[in-house]
C-alpha cells in the first residue's frame, strides 16, 4: 500500500481518502463498497483493508439530505436486558427530549466484534452524535469513532483515554473505596465473585482497585469465583455456594454487581449465616431491586442516570459554554453500607 497521511482529526472521511490510501480510483472504491462484482479480488481486498485502516464507514444517506446528518443519536451499550442500563437510557432520553434529537439503541453483549458491527451500522446512517458505553474498543471500532466527524461520548468509565468526550466514574476508585470500607469494618478473609469476566472491563478495573487497597493493607484476596455468563439471582446463589464450599472461613464476599450479590445474600440468609457479624457482603450499582430485601445489600451508587443526562447534554450542545464535544466529566461513586457491613 502506498504511503498515506491520514486526514486531519474530526473531518468526516470520504471516498477520496480511501482512494488515496488504497491507490485506486474513487469509482473503483465506490464499486467495492457497493459490493459490485466487476472488481478483481486483489483490488477488492486492497480497498477493504484501506477502509478498515482508516475507519471509513459508507454513507447510506449520501445525497438524501443536504446536511448529510439525521436527527438521531446512536447509543451503544452492552445489554438492553441488564437492569443497570435502563436508568442510563432514561437519563439520555430526558436530556434529548427538547433537543430535536432522537436516541436509537444497540446492544453488544460485551462482545468487541459485535460492537464493531453495531457501530458500523449506526454510523452508516450518519447520526448527529454517538454515546458508547466503555473506553475499550477494537482498533477498527476506535478508528470509526475517531473519524466520524460528530460528537462522541464514551460513558460509565473514566479510567482511560477517550476518543472525544467521556462521562462516568473511576471504577478503580470505586473498588478501592469499597475495599477501604470493608477493611475499616474489620473483615480480613475476603472473596471476590464476578460474572461476565473478563469481558466486563469496568468490573475488571473495580477488582484492580479493590486488590490494590487490600495490598496496601498487607492483604490479598483469599478466594475468587469467576463466571463468563450473565448475572442472575440464581447464578449469585450458585457462585456463593461454590466459593463458600471451598473456603467456609471467608468473612466477606465482594460481588461484581448487585444482581449476583443479591443472590448471594439470599443464599446466606437461607443457610442461617450471621450477616453481617460473621460474614459481610457488598455488590455494585445501587439497584432499586435491593430495596425489597430483608437486609439491604451494601453497594456503590454508580450515578447511572446522571451519566446518561450529562452525556446527552454534551451531544445536544446543552453545556453552559455552548461547546459540543471534548468534555471529560468525572462523577463520584457513593458507597452505601446497607445492612451487610457491620
């Protein structure tokens, strides 16, 4: 491939960029991207490789609108069924209500290749902005976002470098602060239980912060229970039974989220374990689900609705300075001790 300097940042890519990067004509590039058959396999491969390298996404509405934009905001999250995300989506919808912009949602199931496909399809419709959960993406996905020429807001996390804007909490800080709370209460034999591991990058960062705080106190995790699938009360019960069968001496269980934490709490209560004096428990997210339990699970409020509100305000240009994009907003996680930390 001939030497090629990428276009300046924040300018939408064009067929000419792909043409210059691949060394073939714009017409040939157009044929390849429209999947025409009258192009040699070698040329097709060269064009597709150049398009991926640049993060180029074909424009499905080219020529249809003078603005080349539609009044849609793409929102990409790991799951539409996870109880964590409806509050985020509610915040986004509320902030966009009077803006003339409409959110459209896509889910990735925590899969990097799925995220690439969702971003490709959404960006091909030329939305007015994108809100994407997390900071970890493939090189191709990151290139598509960086070259979209629209406001990009990555949400839920600030432990990393964003493409454009980011709104969220530090998950390492959240893990550290929960560990310090647990240690200050006198617990010492601590186990960690996590679902969607290792695909959930934010849970991984919380575990890193949690482990760092333990190490600073001269301790390490006594036991770990990981599960690659999704979260449920039943899975929380099952994981808790498993970890306690191996280490019945554990005096605290820290869960990657409230759903499996709530299942763990039900298991401990059913078994007659003395919560929180003999064994403590904590989750993460601050779900309303916890309000219905006899004991309220300790957790961390992750500011979900505010994250959605602030992200949508950036895309809609509702900030006090009137600038769209290039914002970095860190919110503070809030530890709620509930009834399960003595």
